[in-house]
C-alpha cells in the first residue's frame, strides 16, 4: 500500500494509517515496522513517537502483524 503523511508525522501515525487502510485489529503495538536491504533487516522502527522524517524517501518498509506469543520476546529468544 502507498501511504502519504506530512513530514512532521510520527511512526504511530504511520501505523494507524496502515490499520485504517487494511482493517487490521488494534492495538498498534502488535505491528512490526521494518526496512529490509539485501535480504537483511536494516532497521526496525519500534519507537512510536519517532518522527518519520528520519526514514529515507526511497526506503521500502514492511509491516507485519506480530503473533501474540512473540510480543514479549526479543532477538535472543529465537534459535538460529
């Protein structure tokens, strides 16, 4: 989906727009927003009050709905 927001918007505004366009269930903290480059996660945008002007205009962002079981986990909780 394409999302256009004002330059002064924050990550939470971005996530709310995704929820509105896709009719996903609330709350927004269940959505993981990240940027991938060369098949690797380059950056994860998890601070909801961060401004979106820090994101490159050419970036391709991905959003995924987190599973309830993984909400409290971090990278160290997964086996490689």
